[in-house]
C-alpha cells in the first residue's frame, strides 16, 4: 500500500530538515564533528545496523537521549539488509528515515556518519550480496512504499546523505569514521576531505571519500599511519562484520558491529584520554 501524500510530504520535509541540521551541527569543522567537553559529556558509539530493526530500537532505548542531555549518539550504515516487503523490496529505507527523524529531534546530539552503503545509494554504485543487487532491492522497497513519488523521496534522502559528516573526533584521542583507507601508510590519502567542502563530483569518483568508507586494510602499519594522519591514538570504525559484535584487528583500531545478535556499542566520556584496551573494557552488548 502506497503511503499517503501527507506522509510523503512529511518524509521529504524531514530529510530536508535533517540535512540542514547536519550542516549546522555545533562542532562541525568541515566534514568532521568535534565533540569536546563543552558540547558533550559522553558519546555512545555504535556500529553497522543494516536494516536490523530490533537493534536500532535497542540503540534508541539504550541511548536515553531524552533523559541524558549530555549524551551524544553516533550511528552508521543502516541501508541494505533486514526484512523485506511481502511483494519484494528492502525495508531498510525506513530506518534511514528514522535516523533523519532522530537527527531532527536531537539536531545537536545525533551524528550519522557516512558509510559505504549510503554512499552507494547516493551514487548508484552497485553492491551485490547473496546473489542479490542490494541497490535494486532498496529501490524496489522505496517503490512499494512511495509509488510514483519514489524519485522525490530518493532526492530528499540523497540530500541528507550528502551532508553527513565523515568523522567524529573526541578530545581523548578517539577518531570515529566508518572505515580506514587502504595504504594510508603510503602517504597517498587526501586528508583534506575532513576539513574542506567536498565537491559533488567527488562522491561519484574514487577519491578520498570513497577510499575512506570502502577501505579494508587492517594492517597495523596502515592503522597507525592513518591515526597519525588524523591526530588520533585510537580509531573506532564499523564496516567489517564481527561475529562477536566487535573486533580489534590491530593495536590501533576497534570495529563495532550492530547488525547481528551480538551487537555491541561503547559509551565514552569526553573528559579523559582513551586507550584501545580501555575502550574495549567499555564495550557492551545491546539488550
């Protein structure tokens, strides 16, 4: 059943408002949001969700944003995965819409960082998994929900995705991004993407944005080089499936995953320095 005109207009307006909130987030410096002690007392960091409605709801409940004014929430990668409509089509677009609603509700304290699956939706970059074209399934889901208004809704969420920050920086040496570029230790990565305006064409090319969100280079040398490049001591990422809910592929990185049964998160205070081991001790499972 296609959504009503009123609901469609509401969703489009929500994405537009969320996009503006992305750009005006306090602490945003270029494409990085800096959360110092004046802006946040603690930050709840989560991993990839990929359409898992149960885990997304558990994250919202655990975050308690309405009861904890000093807490911020970092979300990433909700597109592609989870249940499908009876007639076919991925329903994960509904969680993307809920993320936008959450950003509107808490514009200064919810941060949705850019992931490779959202970038793929923005640019029509094909992703195949389990013999299914995820972009096609996502588009079919939109058709099921919005019918002839699908393209208008798609334009609205593309605007939102385009304005998402690339990273979150905490004063305790923690740098949060979806992934780490490959061969950062070769000195070729363009770190200027974190502080300057990204040209529209850069989303569609294999530039620094693509390298950042798609990288799967977990060599200790690469992680250490990227951490030095961005002035961090610990990197917190998503992107990689973790059967245990998290992993530490090297002494610098921590990967969080929220799309499985052992979904994990960490709540980090902003008034202290953090080491990898100390953050690992703070990792908990979603209820």
